[in-house]
C-alpha cells in the first residue's frame, strides 16, 4: 500500500507537469506536434487527478501510520506534491501570468498618456478609429472592446510578433476567451462555451468541438501612435490599467527590434527565424516580404493572388500599409508619407483625389511564425 501511495504522488506530479509542459515555452515543447495530446490531457485532467488521488488516499493510511521517523518521508512527499501542483496550476497558468485588464479605458489624443513613438494596433470600424499600444496588449495578449458599435477582440503575441483583431462572435453568440497557453510559440485562447482552443495568429480553432472554424478577422494596421493619429486625429487610444502598470514594458527594445531575449528578441539578419517579415494573404496565396528590404526600398509593387498590390513603409520606418493597386499598370513610388503614381497621389489611408485604394491586411511577424502558420507561403 505504501508503493501505491508513492506511485500515486509520482504519477500525479508527472501528469500535472505534462499538462503544463506542452502548452508553455518549455525546452523542446513548442517544436512538437503535440496539440492533440495537450488537449486530451487537459480535457480529461479531472479523471486522471481522481485516479491518482484515489491511489494516494488508498495508500495514505499505510504510509502515514509508520512508526516514528518512518512517517516523515510520506509527509514530506505529500507536501512537496502539493507545492508542485499549486505552482503548476496557480503560478504557471498562462491566464494567471498574463492578466486581462480590469477595465479598458480609451481616451482622445488630448488626454492620452501613451508616448507617440509607441507602436499600436489600429482599427477603424464604421468610422470609429481606435488604437491599442503593443506595450499593453503585448502583456494582456487579448483586450476586449467595441468599435463602431461592434465587439472586437484585439490580440497580440510577443513570441510571434503577431497582432490580430477578431470578431468574437462565434455562431451568432458573443464568446468569451481566456489565454490558455501556446502552441508552436503562438498564443492560444480557450472559448468559455465549448472549451475549444483557438490560435492567435490565424483565429482558427485547432482542437475541440469548434475545430476547423475561424474567427472573422477585422482589418488592422500596425503603426506608431504618431503616424496613426496623423491619419486618424479623432482616434481613441487605450490607456494603461492603473492596477497593472508595473507589468507593462517600460522600454522600446521589443518594439524597436533591439531586444535580444530568447523568446521575444529580434534577429537582424534577413530570413533568420527571429527576423521580421511582413506577411500578406490575398485570395488564398501568401507571401512574406523581408523587413530589411522594405526599410531600404519603402515601397513594393507586386502581384499576389492574381491581384496587383502595393506594400509601403511610412517615413518613420516603422508604420506599414498594404493596398490593392487599381491595375497592374499602376506602379507606385513613395514621397514622404504619400503614395504616388504619375499625377495621382494617395495618403496612407488609401484615400486620394482619384479614389480610394482597397486596404489589405498585412502583419509584421517573426519569420518562423509566418512560415509555420502559412506553410505554403512564398517569399519576395
């Protein structure tokens, strides 16, 4: 019976460790195709806990009633197991490490406290422009808000450098999500209703009852706050949660690419795993554009998905925009913060005297992220 007691403790600790290992950035864990195993462990966690707990209870009397000092190993093992299980479930749980904001406060430029040099994810829905600083959403991973009368889910994963905005309505119902962990270095969210796991980089449900379904993406732009406000002066800007100020990044190393941290640092050599690319998908065809080349040329005229497109970097060398060109013959150059084609000039909103360019969703990501989640991608 003593063996049953110690076996139950060992198996319970091993199970709890495995339950965390596959969905957190542990050695080798993020390079495995283990999402189905991780979800199975998580889904049936209470069954395994009950089984191993029963083994511990069944053998506890024999182990803890040993005479004198012989009972101490059993007591110590039990206390150690409790400490490990507590740490794994309450200290290493993703949604306890990265807290959601208690409230989302949006203010106009006149009352904003966020530095203008900060990068933001910006959206405009039904004329309602809003900006969410990477400084905040990089910590929270997701922020729930509304724009233009519609709910929005603004997400960011610093390990992939992916900013995405989604419509959180699933099958006609407004869904709640929590950060559950990561897979292949990308954040995963769990919906409250079906407990399915959704990938942040694509909005697709990877496992669970909703597997194969995708959240509708809301077009967004990554830009400096100064550039965003130049284009959308009436925009509202997310402000820091006063209760979590110490959690937010104070410096600009991550945003500028100067960070060399293992998970979130940048590699300055093009096409290395942690090098930056801008990724676009048009009509099912994906392509990655080297950030270093974009900084040099500032504008790229290309064909993607059978459509003529243009990718442009603003004069601040940080804000980027993508549009569909009117036709293949129209080739743009960049002048200051304007796109120019002959006598036609367009602002970086895509608006010009000759009409409006159709915006395209473009994302700045680490190269390892884009190629992982767009396996058929081409490169420019």
